[in-house]
């Protein structure tokens, strides 16, 4: 009798349905004077796909966002989407634990930054929740206010390159430290604009832009303002090229030592 009961329990265990993998969306949102993810705390099951949606149709103050993901037990993130050209990103959460994600454009992992968590377990956390369009009904919860939403300053491209869907390419050739910043030699495949950012961790402390009237090599200097307190430390210089049709390249970056 005991053997039969054990056999029945084994059969029920084998036949028990296993929840299929789901795609769980998260929406980038600019509303109520701040930028945030909706929702910023998501439960998932091992094998689920997380989808970050960056576009906000009809939102006049929609800002550009990127997506960085940090796996459980790690401290360094992987960039999944670039600000500007990306509609969004996806990633499969394939290990249990707490993943962290953030937008480096809007204060990253700082307490009031645009960040969130994905708690991944082995059990099905429930049905998928569609975030909808939260910017149409701004979040009024008493959560700490994040950085102010940036207004959409996009303009029509000055030149329409018919049939051109190829991004420009950019390469950092060399970098040298200058007082409170860096001088960078860059090579770009098309004429346009070069944008360099000086970053301490996920925080951007300086931005510089120069025109590149022709493809080839170009120097630009990016320097932090005097109000930014610096000690001698290692910083990252990130460069993006934008062509005449406002297509952005993938960024290239290098490291430099900074000091006051």
C-alpha cells in the first residue's frame, strides 16, 4: 500500500505542468518631472525573457535612455541598448537571484536614479503584466524624485540620405590626460558630429561636441567643470559619431587618469 502511494506521488510529480517561459516587459517613462522604469521591481522565473521598451509614442517630453544589466553576484553591467538609436532590448534571465538594471543617462544606480531589480526564482511568479503607457497617467507615488525629464529636442535631419540606413563608425585612436579631462584622437567613417562623454562609473561629468566636416581623424577635448570635485582616479571616455542623417554610431571608449 505504501509502495503504491509512493508510485502515485511520483507519477503526479512527473505529470505536473511546468510553467513555460514568458516575456515580461518593462517600460522607460518620462512623466511627473522625473524619469523612471515601470515597473522597477519585477519577478521572473529562470528562462524568462525581460523586454525593456524605450519608445514612448505621443510623449512630448520623452528622453533618450539606454539599458545596462548586472547579473546576480556581479558588480559590472553589460550595455544592452544605446540611447537614441535603440527601440529597446531583451535579455534571458538564466540564473536565480537578483538582477539589477539601470539607465546610465539618468543617474544610473544612484538612490534617486533610473534603476530597478529583477528577482528571478525557479517558480512561476504569475501572469505577465503589460506596463501599458504610464506616461499618460503619471506615477504619483511618494517614491524619491529622480532626475528631471529632459525635453525632446529632436529636429528633422538637415540632410536626408535616401536609402542610407548604415550607421557611421567611430574609433578612439589615442587619449591623453589634460587638467580635469582628456584629449582624444578619434577616427570616423563619415562627416557629422562627434560627441565625447567623460564618465566616473555610470555618472557623466562632462560632455563635448565637435563638427567633423569630413571622414578621418579628429581631435577633441572633454573637460570637467571646476565645480566637479576630482581626486586622481580612473575615468572612462566614451565617443559617439552622428552623421548628417542623425544616425548614431555604436560608442567606442577608453580609459584615462584624471586629477584636479
